[in-house]
């Protein structure tokens, strides 16, 4: 007797459904890894220690490691529709733990970038990049994300749309920076009657 046929129809459907979902997830994961093959890797690559960009008004701005904070860099192009849908998702990132930089690349004019900002509704600051910066960070497409630790080493990366929930999870899963004391560090202060330690 065929054991598969002896199972209730809903159990057979559930098994097929799980199998199909697993195949789709594996395919999507494989495609994403192939797309990111040229980006800086999480295997020890480090971003440039100092990067110079400009504000929309042409003022110089430095991007560099900051003690006690990790860094999210979001690269976009003003003609990219996926960027327009996803750039506001960067606003969910906890800025007490991360410094966030949104950098425009491959734009024809500052006016194009301003129009993109208005249409997307992003509230945070946006900076202007250049071809050298694109090369240094090995940006392959848009939008591209890098998560960097306190030494500017790459700890995560992504190419394509990332939801607000996805960004929240990515930043949460990365190990806490030194600005977040561990339980072991905070315990003596609590035992000594100290007040709450602000993080």
C-alpha cells in the first residue's frame, strides 16, 4: 500500500506547499547571492575608513567610523523606482546605535535628487556621492546597503528592496556595539544600589 496515498489530502497538500516554499526561498537566496557577488564581502572586507561626500547644498561631509556606533550606508539612484519605495524604510533604524547615510549615485543633476526626495517622502539627510565612491564600495546596483561595525568592517550587505521590518531585523541581529553594556557589566552598578544605566 502506498503510504503517501494513505495520508489525508490536507497533509499531502501541506507537504507539497512546504516543499514549494523551500524551493522558492532557495532560488531567491541563490539569485541574491549571485547579484551581490561583486560587492564588498562580509568575510573581512572593510569599507574606506574615510569617505567624502557633499550635502545637497554642496557642503562637504565626512563619513567615517564613530566610536560606539555602527553604520548603515544606503546607496540609491534617483531614477530607481525600487529605491523610491524603500528609502524611507531606513528611517526605522535605531540612530542611538547606528549612524545612517543615504547617498545618491548616478544622478544627472542635484535637481533630480531633490525631486526624488520629494516624491519618496524621505525625512532624513541625503548626500551626494560620486563615481570614485561607487567604485570604492563596489556598488553593483540599486538600492545597495552596507552595515559596518565600529571599525568599518562589513558585517552585512544587501542589494535590492529591503522592507522596514527587514532592516530592523538586520540591524537588531548584528552584535551590540560598545555603547550597549552587557548584563555582566551593568550588574555591579545595580548591586551597589546605582540607578538605571542609560544606554
